[in-house]
C-alpha cells in the first residue's frame, strides 16, 4: 500500500524543520485527510453559541442567515450541558472564502450579537480563520466528511503522517518551516454585559469527533461502557482544570439534528498553543486514559470497528481571531 | 526551579534538527541524567551471557577477568528465565575507555568464548561501544546510579528533555544534527556451533530498569500487582513477537547479587533503530498499557513514590558492534 503525505503537493515547501518519522514510516492502520481545491487559501470556522436554562430559544433567525447569500458552505449544530445547569446550543459554520464570510458577517452580525436581540440569553461567537497552511484534518474512514472537510473536494488516500505522537503537527503545512510558538497573553475587554477577548498568536483549536451511528451490539456496548465515560472524564477535566495546562476552554458536545441528539459527539477546545495541546494529549493521565481505552477498543474490534473518529486542528495568528460574548455566564468560553 | 539541558554543554553543537519541545517547556516532574567527565569520549557496554538448564555453571573465571587489569569500571549481573526452560545469567560490564576494553577483551576473550572453554553451555557476547554523542540516560531520582551511570562523575540537576514522547531522542546529543536512521540489514555468519551477527548501522539498545527495593506496604503491593504483570506482558510480547516491529531481541531480567535475586529488574532490547523503539513505546498497545499502568501508579503515589526507574539508550554504527554466540539454543539474542 502506498501512502501519500497529508500535506498536499501545492503546499509543500523547502523544509527547515523535520517530521518526526522517517521517510519509510508505514502507519499500522489507515487514516485519511480532507483534500481541498488548490483555489482555497483560507477558511473560516465560526462557533456561534446560545446559552440558556430550560427551553431552547428559537434559532430561526440564525437559520435564515445561514440560508442567505454568502452563507456558510456547511454548518452543523450541537448541544453542551454545562455543570451549572446552563445549556449551550452551538452552531458551527464553515466558509472556504473569507471574503464571503466578511460580507455575511457584516449583514448578519447584529442579528446574532447586537444589542437589539438581547433577550437575557447568553450569545457568543468564537471565530477563527486559519489559512490552509494553518490547519489539518484526520479521518478514520474516508466515507463520511464532518466539519471543515465537508467543504473539501474529497478525501485523500491513506496518509503517512498519523499514528504517532507529533503526527498532528506534521500534518499542518506550516510545520515544515515554523514551530508555531505562541506569543502574547489573552486580553479581555468588557463592559455592559459584552466581553471581547483577544487571545495571543498561536492560539490552537481542536474539534475531535466520535460517530457511533453505525455501531451495533457488542461494539456499541463497548464504546458506551468502556470508552465514552473515559472520554467524558477527560473532557470534564479540561473544562474544569484545563487552564493550568494551557487549555483555555473545552466543550464536550452532542450533535443535534432537527433538534434531537444523534449518535455523534465531539470535544472542542481552545489552547494557548499547539504545543500545549500536544503535551496534554501525549502525557496527561486524563488523555493517556482516553488513548488507552480507545486503543483497547480498536484492538478488540480490529478492522471490523464501525466507530468513526475524526478531528480538525487549527492554529491562528492574532488577526485571524474573533471572540465575543454577550450576556454570558461567568467562565463561558475564553471569558475567564 | 531551573532546569538544565540533558545534553551537556561540551556536546552542544549548532543544530540542524529541532527538539520536540519549546524552549520554555517545564516538565511536570523531575528527572536526572548521568554526567560524565568531559574526558570520556566513548563507552563500552558488554553483555556477556551464559545459557543453561538447571544448575548455574560457575562464573569464577569471568569474575576473575573482571577483577583483572583493564577490567570494567562497573558490572552487574542478572538472570533471565526463557520460555523454553533455559536460563541465562547475563553479566553486564561497562568501560569508559574503549582502549582499556580492547586490551581486556584481547586478554580474556578466549576464556569466555573460546573453543577451549566449550562445555555444552551456551555462551554469548553482545557488545556495543557508543560514543558520548550516541547515548543517553534517565533517572527518576538522583541518589542511585545504575548501569553506565555508575561510571559517571555524578548526576545532573533536573533536566528539561523528559516527560514527553521524543525526549529520549532529544537527550541523545547526536539528535542535534542527525536523524540516526538505520542502514543495512543484519548479516549472520555461522558454522561449528558459533554464530556471529553483524547488525546494520543505527542499531539501538535500551536497558530500562525498575528498582522496588525501597517500596513498602501499599506501594509495593500496587507495583507488584498492577504494574509488574503489565510490564512482563510487554516484555514477553517483544521477546516473542517483536521482530515484526523492529525489535530483534528482548530480555526481561532480574538483577542478582551474590547469586540471589533482588528487588530490581530491567528489560534490555535490541532494535533495528531508535525510530522503531520510539514507535513501539509511543503507540503499541503493549507499551501503552505499561505506560498507563506506570502513570496510574505514579499518580496514586505522588512524590512519595519510592519506586526508582532508570534507563540508558544507545545507538551504534556498524563498526561499534560485536555479537557472537557459541553453542546457544536457536533464537538466542540476535541469532534468529
């Protein structure tokens, strides 16, 4: 089986930094990445959250905005239950043309975050626009895109840079020449129930998803009994205690379709840097436990496993970020 | 707490390859490395094994050789029980002067491997002589040297390059400029019950040890019940199935003193390359299980843990190796 580099040909550059693997590295199992048109230079990932207790407020205005001209190429929606009894419904929208996003946001910003729509619910926007050099994806199977990959032309063949620690970094094209070191500390500006946050450069976002729709019987039971609780414990740790290790915020979300939860979930977290994310993933007991549980499960199931896993990871410079919170409870997102 | 680089100042060079950590990386727990005199340029690590069933043959001749002029600066001895009912007693001897070793070996080689001493027991020598650029050590506490570190002047302060995957490579001075890629395949020459093996360049040796002498009560029980069996399973896997992943040989040994086993053990294994060792350590289920068990144990014990851990890792070019087996059972060491 030949493998291809996760870095597409048009983004390969003369290296000043090496990959962690030798050129003949053969990953022990297959994984795939999204392949975008070479015309795509930058994407926008917009997480738009509404915060409430009890009944979910209507989202018809946002849905209409998504359907309007310059709307996102793809969006999905998920629910996060907070420990304080608040719930967030997060709509995640993706554009592969920042100019289209800018026009869209100019037209619809006020309908989401403006003073005129303040109704006591918290509303927020967490938006980054990484270039194609600044993000990567990974999929356990090539047959179902999620997230930013839905915008892409399709999936790669089997890629080489995965199944080792450091693969995430090695899949990001910028890693060929740049350590992606963070700089600056977050600046928080607040007043009148409105909070804007400007994190530093090198801010890192991961959305890491699980899809157990196709699992049945023993596999399903094993996922829900042996893997999911360990994953949840790790997500809770990051939410409650992550700041000490560079995790600014974490949400463990259940995807909803037509308002109902489906058998798909994801963690999304904001990190001070890719490096901080790497360190947690590689050596913190909470993620070592997740990794161990997932590995045990995948070894038990072998190639018959029907659980699908994916993630997308981005780094962003300071001018590629927008964080705004209106009437949100303390500690929401990057407010804290 | 300031940390120092594991690479001593006199071995630092202009880098063409980066470390995996940023310069401000702060390891979450302390570790230490051996510090040798700057006069030391190369060491010799000689594993001398005798293979038998039943009663251990006498080792008085070898002991006398060790005590003779040009003998090793340090040696210890360990026992390995094989799955086929054979036992090996391995004497591990260290020199920090290859010329002294060469004189010693010229004087005593025949008394260990010569035709005149063949008595039906298997005898073998597995010897490498890595330069100081080609090896590293790591200790969980600075108060008790083992292995090659006994030859050193002392221990470092807390070092920076540990507690992340890739630390092992980053501690080897050669990693500053060299990927330490393997080249060549092992060549086996045999005849008349004598086998010589010439592995390729880049061959890698790890000796990774555990010392539970100072543990008591719950800690001791936890180590013996929760950690040791998982470690043993990983060692058995490498011994029986390691070749497919680049592990040529593995022995899980119990240290003996005055002929009696003590509460210290180590795994020693020969790998096609440092890279192959990294891949197993980072992602194979057998080592993920070891790592998970050790982490759970160390988290439970915290700084009160009295288990001591250490390792030494070397890479060697083809001309820094000597492997010879006399009257050994099939599959011994690198014979297979």
